[in-house]
């Protein structure tokens, strides 16, 4: 056998148990995750009769020849490989791209001691691959695990050979940040090394590179194939800890069962700090005054997260973060009177108090809608003051140009498939979550409908592009309309059909509803589906959900049917609103009627249970869409349908509406973030059309809690490692360090997309500057930062642990996850919240400092904003046209060094407060120029429960340390306590800085390894 030269390191992973533990809302569903978050799993093959991937990634395996399954006394049906040349399993190449670390495990029963046979061999060729040989190679006896990154690497980890004719559980862990690698047999460490490649990309390449991923076959020509049995083969993108793999080993012997998921407290390796050690500015803190708070009877008080503190040594410190208890109900405020709440300041013995007065009487009313958004066509992005393309234009162009080149038939493929209709010549299906067997297929089509509508509205600068999107919209709508018209109607005159949505029968030849979407198993009897039905799969998933089906990959399970439907309906409505296409509205209302018919017959108890079901009951913003349809059509049953999507437990606590978010109780801790944020967006839309103030309070209370108690520095709000899922809110509020910073990445990008949508909607009712401060944070530091450097590939999760790296996907828009879907929406509407107007057109709000032109057609006025912000700390507004109106300009909360205004070169004596709006009232003349200057300064944004772990900002811009390699520990920096800028050098104009020789630059311009959070000491 050819000599292998490898570069390896194997060591044990040091783990720390997650510090925190609290009551977490259990969410049911068969996810076969063994307490490891779903985002950590790449693929799982149970091999109990098929080669399907049980994870949501649909990386189904294929066989080198006919698959053989045999019955085994221990596991039942298992996969048998004969050792013959073409008897092996292959995994799709997409399984191993852009990974931080890697763990592979599975049960194997060996029937031959042949050297060179492999458990698996993954890689590009014999010089760059990763394999495990149970009996070694011709050059090395024993169980050998090797990862090679070039011709000159030859070291490996070796342990005693495995036993024949015995089931053993193998695990191989590659931990890149720890620079370690380990091999385990039956969860016992048997081999380790400390010589591995610096990055897995050295072995597997980056996104788009194709690897050969074999189970039972070697990449080396002439090597024998595996002679043995296989069961439960798994691939993870995270380095499994000893206790995690012990749990997998133990659980895998019991088989798969339905149980609560993602509630395990995860072990972790984050450094621990003494709870009594004062950090950052708290070390100079003398006192924090008590506060007086009033609340209405039944409503938990809204306590200030930040209080102005008293510092020693004439220190001018920031407001002090106070952590308050967070009750699970409102029992403390059910009677009028006064009571005291004691808070704490992390790392100190200070215990500020909130004296709460509970007042009886009438509830306060919610604010009415005061502002309106401009159409996307009224605001255009411009080059900056130096005539350079901004990041906004760069990202917009990447997405719009790629969207223009897409084939609509790819986005219609699964719709035609569901209805049994032929595909146009050359049509190719999408992949990932829109592939044949995926129960979420069609979701990308909804995003696509919205994106091409927004691109059409935004592309006035290029009439050819605009015509392209107009054609795409027409084609998409016409096809969907034709399919929807088939539902519930006879194939030919006199044939049988089922028009009633509540009477959909089983598929022909079946005795139950199922979610089988395979070529062989999918039903296409659309005449039985009820009038108006449209989706990329038959109606079974909706019906199964009503009957209690859970989330999962089996035929008896579903994957968020209403989530997919929301995307489709929202996209159709968006096309209707930008183009007036009546067919788009007809398709949307037809399916909305179908939904109303089914849901209106369900008891409230059933609806409560369904909407609380993990992932399966995720309905996106169906409440928003139904309320929107009511606003368009004024048909009452759409409003009633919207209210059927109330998440009653989260909104109101229970069916009696005794607490919940409407009464300021945090009912979303531990829940899946992006399952619930769109529901909150729907509640503000419901308030707009119903005028029921409890809907407003649900949205307003949620926003305040999410931003103050769950937000990371980039603006994202999800990323728990307790519960064990990077897509959920932490187990308890204000515990990001104790329970957050999920291994492998957190901050789901589409959750921030929805948070920004909620934020701008709330601002239309209440013009609090904190809304747009947050919007600016999330827009610059997450949405802009989520896009790849040279393509529209974008992030799913943005990792924020030390030395992390962003992983980008879907560069050609051929295979979408949820975040790939919202990305095509975000980057075709980047101008949407720069300006708002009052409903009576008497006032204009300037919210963001982005070079742009506003055409305020209702007033015959245009406003040009010229700036190079954020590379420049000023912006000029040029008025074209005449008229008297109020100009409200945001004074950002970070503008603590002043905010200066000149009009036509003359200084204005204005009183400003950071975190407010400045009102300029004037009879504006054509050519008036308003110059706004807001000096930037450096400031820290600490983690609320671990103050020394902080992010560094320059004005609104998050600065990331540019790391040379992966790391496990937080980067330590020491800054001047009285003026941190003295410790930072660099080029202000280009936002390029250095601290202790390490480069820092904006996170939105960071594409390599980075540290967003630092371990900061002040001196």
C-alpha cells in the first residue's frame, strides 16, 4: 500500500458543564438528537431498511450495488456489506463543506480482519482525505484513524485492532479549535493525537468543492471494501464531548423513541469566571440607585435593564446593567399596592431595588398607527459621498443579478410534481430543503415570490432588469393559478371530485394520511384536495398536524406545513401589491379560504396543542398574512382565521388569558426563536386591523424582552446551548454566558430578518429611537455581515465563539435553507426603513444614514442623502422641492460625543439627547441642505451576565478581531479604563484598527476567522 504521510493531533476535549440550569419548556418531537442541537447534526443513517438521512438535511445515501439488509438479534434490521468490490455506501458530496469541526460515529460488526478495509473514507483524493481503518493498513497494524492534508503528511492515531464478530461503537472526533483529535471505542478513549490540519478546508476544500464520501470503501485503488454490518452512522459538524458521545452510545442501544427534545443541559468548554469578581466598569462602581416603577393591575412591571450608576475616581462609566428576577406568571401583581423587587449587578454585591406600585383601574391604551412606510420604488440606494459603491449596493447587486439569472421552473418544479404535471424541458429541481423527499419543499418558492416582487420594485435604475422580474412574476403567478384551479375539481365532466377542504379523503390505495413525497409514494389526486388548495405537496401534512403529528423525517411525521404556506401566501400578496396582479390575489385568497374551512372546525384546545408543537406547529407569520388579507379584502373571515393562529399560551398564558406576553410575562424562554418571532410580527399586524390592544402589548413586551435579555452584539437573539439547540432562546432570560454561545454557531440569520421586520412595524406606532437603534445594529452587523464576499451565498447561523468563521451557502440560488430564503428578501429591500412618513404626509422621519434618494411623491418633494457613513460620521440631506413639514432625525444612542446640525451652512442651536429624535420644523425650500454630524467613539457592549466578555464597537459598527487560526479561548485585551480609544490605533476613515498588534475591522467586512467577543480588562 502507498505510504501515507499525515499531519495529525489527537487529544481529549476538556469540557465544562453548562453553568445554569433552569426550567426549560420541553418541546415534543422525534428528532433522534440525543440532546445535541439539531444544527450540530449533518446526517444520520439508521440503516434499518433504507439509506435515508434522518436529519433535516436530506443527504440520502446511495449504494454501490444493490443494498442488502439482514435481521440482527441486537438491532433488528441492519445494513450488510459483503467485502466485494462494488458493495459500499456513498454519501452526497455536500455533506462535508464549510465545517468548523467534525465527529463521525456508528455501530460496526466486522467479519474480516483484512487490512486496508475502512469504516469510512471521506475526501478529495488519496492525498487529502480522512479515514478510519479498523484493522489498519499494510504500513500500520491496529485501529488507525488518519486525516491527511497533503502528500507529505504521514502521522496517524493507532489503537488496538477491533474485535471480530462483535458490535462495537466507533467515534472519531476532530476538534479544530482545540487542535485535537480523538478516537473512541464504545465511548472509551483509545487513541489521540495533537497533529491535525489547521482547518478542515485543507482536507475537504470550501463550499462548492466536491468530495467523495464513502462508507466501507477506500479512496485508495485496490484496497478491500468492508466486510461487516453497519447501523446508526452519524456525522456531526461539532466536536462531540466525552459525555455527549457516551449519551449517544447509551441511547443508540435503546432505539429511537418519541420524547422531549433539545432540553438537555449541554456540556461546554467556555472559561468560567468567579461570580463575585467585578469586571470592566463595575470594578469602579460605588452604587446603583433604586428605581420607582408603576404598572397596571395584572401586568408585570417593565423594569429598566440599565440604570445610571455612581462611579469612583471621577470615572464616567456607562449605565449599569441590572439583572432582575423573571417570574413565570403575574401572581405578584394581581392586587393593587406596592412591593419591592431586588436585582443584582454581576460581579458585585450591589442589590438595587425596584419599588413597584401596582395600580388598579383601566388599562392603558395602546398607541395608534401614526406612520407609513414608503414604497420600495420611492427609495433608491446611491453611491457614497466619494462615489464608491456601498455595502448596501454591493449586496443588492449580488442578489438581484443572481435572481435575474434564475429559472422560475426550478421554483415551480415541486408544485408541478405535487399535481402530477409534466415538467418543461430542461427544468431542474432545487435542492436542500426543496428536494423531492423534503417535507418543507415549496418554502423557497415563497421567498422567491417576495424577492422578485421586491427586486421589481427596487430595480427602477435598470429597466431591463425590471422587465426581467415582471416577466418572472407573471410566469410564476400564471402557473400557480393554473394549478390552484385544478384543486377540488373533476378531471373531466362527470368525474368524482371533493370540493370541501374538510372532506379530503385518504390517497387512493392508502388507509391513512402520510407525508410520503417520494416518486413512488406521493399522491397527486388533486381533484380530492378541496377548492383553492395550492402547495408543493399534497394536503396530508396539514391534516396530520391537526391529528397530532410531530416533526421528523418519517412518513408519519411532518415539517411545518403552515410555515411553508405562509411564505407562499406572503409572496403572492407581495406580487399583488407591487404589480396589481389579480390572479396572485385569487390564488392567495383561494388557499386562505381552504385554511379557514379546516381550522375553523377545530376546538381551541386542539389549536393550542398544535401551535405549541415543536417545529411541526411552526406557522411562520400565517396570522400576519391572514390579517393582511383582511386589510386588502375587508372580509371578516380572514380576520377570524388570523386569530385562529393565536399562540395562546405564549400570547396570553392560557385559554383564560390570565398572563402571558400580553401581561409582560416572559413565556418564550427556551423556545425556538424563529418559530415564534414571526408570530409576534403577526400580532402587531392583528392589532392594526382589530384595534385590540392586547395584540400590541404582546408585540411591544416581546420586543423589549428579546432585545434586552436575549440579544447578542450583532443583533441576533437565538443561540442557546441550554436548551441544546442553537436556534432557541436561552433557558432563562439574561443568561447569554451561562446558557448561550452554542457550539458550532448561533444567531440564526432569518431570526434577525424577522426581528427587523417587527422593529420597523412597531416604530410605525411608537416613534421610540431605541427601535431604530436596534434596527441599525441588526442591519449593519448581522444582515450585511451575513453575505459572502464575492457571491450572494449567505449564512444560516453566525458563529460568535472565539476564533469562529462564517459558513456561507447557496451561491447560485439552487438549494435553500430558511436563512437562504430570507436572505433573498433582505437584500432586495435594503432601503425599506431608511425613511418613514406620517400618515397625513406632514412629517418625515430619517432613521438611517445610508446614501439614498427618497421620492416623496405625495408632497412633490425629494430628499437626497449624501454620506459615506459609517466611514464618515456625518450625513447631508438635500431637499428638492418646497413645503412645510416636520423633519425628524434620529439621534443615535451611541452619539454620546454630540450631535451637530447645520442648515444651509448655519449652525443650529438644538438640544439633543442620544437615543431620541430631533424635530426640525421649517418651510423647506428647494436646495436646502441639512448637515448632520455625529462624532463616533469606541464603546464596549458586554454580555449581560459576564461583563468582561464584550464586543467592541466604533459608533454603530461592530469590530471583529481578525484571528490567524481557530481558538478555544476568548482573546484577551487590556484597554485604558478612562478612554479606551487610547489603547486602539488605526485608520478611522477606513475603519481599520489594531489592538496589541491584532487587526480589527467591521464584522460586515470579515470573511476569515474572527472573534466578535473579547475578554476585556480595563486599567
